[in-house]
């Protein structure tokens, strides 16, 4: 039985990933800030055949919380077969040169803290390629990792940093049998994104469906993704499908990205 750590588990996308993995019999370690929501999610998931899922509250912006998370993993009897890391993403901003304190907060919350958590998780992996045991890391990012978006000025930088880190880790950990790939999402109909579209529809005096049609007109598939579609791809990236794949940035954007 595989054991997978999923961060950001209580968000719309994270919950869809957890539900899909749990349905396949995977044992889950679920991490997020809100312990009550974590425990509620654990209770809603089908239990694995041997053992149970585990909830670990952690705030990736807090050094103290990350130290406690590391201690928790170190004392756990479970070994990890994979990690789905969803770093907190910077929200839209058109300011390409914010104040230094803004950058410090963004990097702590969206890069330094999540990387510290990932380091702890990798320490709980024991791959054995010669025995067919490989461990998989999936880092959830956004399409500004591959194509600059003017209204995501700070996110362009953070997501590109994750792309470089993932490629570096792929080279450093590949011989051990640890694979590291990124999944960069375009517009995805998570609850908060649906709410944002609803507000834009209301401001424009159109229906939700009409607003969706306008916003997806420049996407070849003419639609946004869904959390369940993301979950299918994550499941694949954790599976033997990627036994000869590492260091890749996979775009999940309906064809929107124009870069080769």
C-alpha cells in the first residue's frame, strides 16, 4: 500500500486529489493549516485496508510549525511513497517591483516554508529502484511558470523559482529513485475561483455561463479545468506512468500556453 503526503489538502483541488487517491486504497497523510477541517476531511474519506489516514496541521509560513511538522514525521512509523506539494500561491498582482517586505513574506510563505516541508518529507522516503520501489514528488504550480502573465507579476517569479528547484531536485535525487515533476495549472474551477468568476459575471451583468464563455474564448479547449481533472493527472504522476520521467513541467491549461 502506498502512503502519500498531500499538502493544502482542505482546499478544493487538494480535497479532490485526496478523494481520488483514497478511493484507490492509498493511505494519506493530509496537511493543511486548519485542524478541524483536516479531521473532517479524514472522516469523510474511505479508510485504507490496513491502517488509517492521518491529519497533520501545519502553517508553511511559520518556522515553528515546520519544526513541529518535521518532528511529527520523524517519530512516525510510516514511510512516504510520494508527496503532493501545493505551496500557497501568490494572488494576482500587477506590481512587478513591490516593497522588499512583500517579497520576504511571499518567499517565506510560498517557497522557503514549503521547501522546508518538502525536505522533511523526502527524509521519510526510502526508495529502492533495484526492487522497483520509486518515490514520486508532484509540485503544484501555475502556468506563469512557463509563460509570463502581466497580472501575476509576483507569481511569475515564485513559480519560476519552483520550476528551477524541481529541475535541480530531479537531478539531485534521480539516482536514488526519487522523481520530481511539476504540474502547472491554468484556470481551474475550484470553489474560490468559481466565486471570483461569479463576481465578475455579476459586475458585467451576464450569467455565470456567459462569463465562462468569454474568459475561455482564447483557450483551445474552450473551458477551464476542474479539480477532479487535476486529481486524475496527479494520480498518474504518482503512478508507474512516470517511472522514466522526472524534471518535467506539465501544463494543465486546456492548451492556453503558447510557449513551446
